[in-house]
C-alpha cells in the first residue's frame, strides 16, 4: 500500500490547513466524472462533491446556458428582488418537478449552503408549532452550524464546537445495536402517555438515507409509519434531501418511492446543477407562516445558481434520466454483490440508486483508510463516512458512463483484493 506524503503541502499553509489530507494533490480541471490535477493526471470521481455534482463536472449543457447568461450582462446579485433568473427557476421547478408529482410546495430560498436550509426548516417548524424540541436520529448529519449540529447525531462533530444535543436525539430506524428496538412504537408510547414527561416536539428531521452516517437506508414501512406518527401528533416532518435528493436514488426526491410527503424538504448540493451554492426549503403551503424580514440573508438565491438549476431540470422533463440512473445503479449493485462481497465475508454493503457504502469495520480500524489512500494512488477518488470512518461511500456523478463506472469499480476491487492478500 502506497503511503502518501502530505508534508510537501505544509509549506504553503499559514494558520488554517486548506489542503485535503484524503486527496493530497492540487486539482485543476474536471469533466464529467473525471478530475485532473496540475500534472494532468486523471482521477475517476466516486465522490462527486458529496452529492453536489450529480450532473457531473462542467456539464456541457448547463455550462452553455451559464456562459450565455454571463455574456448578456444579466443580474448577478439581486438580494430579495425578483429577477428573470429566479422566476424562470420557479416556473420550471413547478412545471418539471412539483406539478407532475402533485406536490404543492412553496419554495423558500436560503443560502448559500445546505446548513442554511436546515436552519430555516428548524426555525419554521418551531414557529408554526410553538414548540421547541426536535427529534433527530443517531448517525444523522444536518450540517455544522449550531442548529444543524444540535440535530446531528454525531458526538465528535458536536464536541468540537461544544454544542450539546439541544434536541431529543432519538433511536435510528432499525439498524445496528438498536435494531431490536421498535423506535416508532417507543415514540408513539411516550408521545401518547401524558405522564411520560416527554415534550411534544416541533419536528422530526431525518435523511431517508443517512449518507455521512454510513449509508443506512430507511425502510419504506418505517418512513410511512413515521409520517403517520407525525400526522397523529401534529409534528412537522422534515426530510433533509440535501445529499441524497436531486436524483441520487433514481427519483428526484429520495422519499418518492416510499410514497410519503414530508411537510418541509431541504435541498442543496446538486440543486444548482453545476456545483454552485444554492439551498432551499420546500414548504407545505399551510406552513408558510413567515412574516416579512423574519428569515432573510444577503446570499439567499445566487442568480447563476438559478440559471444552472433551471438548465439542470431539463434532465427531469422525461423519465429517460431516471431510467439511466437505474441502469447504472443495477450495474453498481451487481458489481458489489458479485465481485466485491465475495472477496471477504467480513464485508457488508448498503445502499440504493447511485449511493452505496462498503463497510470495512470488521476488517479493523485501519482498513478503510488504507484502501481509500491506495484507490487515490490508483486514480480513484472515494470518500469515507460512518462510524469510525469505516465505510467507503460510492457516489459518482449520475451522468457517469457505464465504462468509467466499471473502470472505477475495477480499481476498487483490485485495491481491496491486494489489501486482503
Ligand atoms: N444535510 C445533509 C444530509 C448533508 O449531507 C449535508 C452536507 N454533507 C448538510 C446537511 C450540510 O450541508 P452544507 O455542508 O452545505 O452546509
């Protein structure tokens, strides 16, 4: 296994480290699912900006529209003013995404990053219910702002900022050491029993697939049960679709397959289509109770991001893209089941669509890091997530072609095989 020397980078550093320990090189260009460093070495991207590059790097269709926008001196910053770019996005989003799914959501721009959408959703849930606590889940990740941290089920992230878990951190959906505990039943009991001392929460926030938490896919029945529980108790259900939304699971929204409609949905990362900062909350109309100036911000809605986002929605006009994702997903799952898993019985895999995790925990704490580093040395970028960072997360752009996906998988297989030997 090659050891990577990062000391060469230290000479450029002043106070805060800005190079990336996991992928110690200087990247300069990118196209589709390939990144190139300054020496023109190509790397296959199984990371995709943690879900910010679902349509690939420098997507040519989107780039063209952005260039035309820049060339014609249109608005670059509009604060809360209405602009052509904002209107086009809203019209198109309604037409291509919301209306066909019969989702009546209103769109609130937050910005510029995912955590801003989470903050807005938490604030709004507290405002409309008049309650304060929020239920979140072990292993959940909702951003590193103070509110986001308070619902992030990861003690290490919170410890750094001294943020206590201000809200009830609850049981995850059935998995791991708590798999035997029926979390829905337990929640129902404490919420119904007036002597339980359990305050009714304003909201429940969840990811349908915990991504940073280690790729745990919530079962459909569990999601449906949670929706019913929220209905019975007047709890706002927030789906954080920041990482696994925008097509990652094969559908535009990750919750579609379960047939549930959350009250609030947070979106960011790939919504702008081009890696530009953009974040929003989708709000059921009855919950749109913001008063003027209650939740503002200078960079709510980046105009270029609106333009990229509008162009990206072309992918969703028909079901062709969704079908292509399913085909790639099938290829990836088949590889994992038939080529990777048989390498060692201690390996486990979890996932859906084009987000999969390979859990190396049983191989000891050093395995996932060594494998990630050697993948990088072999030209494959793949990130670690989950407890002890023991899970390699496979998250290529959704536009990756089948041959490149196969090539990345072959590197991974060969590296794991060598590690095990
Ligand atoms: N929610 C989820 C599910 C995420 O994956 C992330 C980012 N990894 C965030 C929220 C926070 O987004 P950001 O880093 O853009 O603030």
